[in-house]
C-alpha cells in the first residue's frame, strides 16, 4: 500500500514503537509523522517508511489541531476505528 498524507500508520521501530501516528508529509526516502503530543503538527518526526505499517484509515489533515489529532488517535487505538 502506498503511503500518503493523512494516513494513520503504526510505528514498528524506534521510541514510538507500537504507537499510532498520522502522516503529515511524504518525501522520497522519509515520511513525517505527528501524534499531536510529542510530535506536533508543526514539528513532526521524520521516519524511514520501512519503520511504519499503514492502516486502512485516511484522515484529512487540513484544519486539524494537535488536540483533535490526539483525540482521534486515542479513539483509534482503543478500537473505535470509525472516528
């Protein structure tokens, strides 16, 4: 599956292992992730695409705030994937 902006991914390597994040920006050899808390929308984390696994969920990042992203990711992690 092709990684794209707005996609929710699970991190499989690094400090954030097993956390869910949203892709903010993609480049040739990296993706920029935000979780709304440690890595905000204005200060995303650069990650190797090999270290993330995509989910079927894609959200529109336009107009989203860090607070709303945290809430959506928390509900997503708890099992309510239709956020």
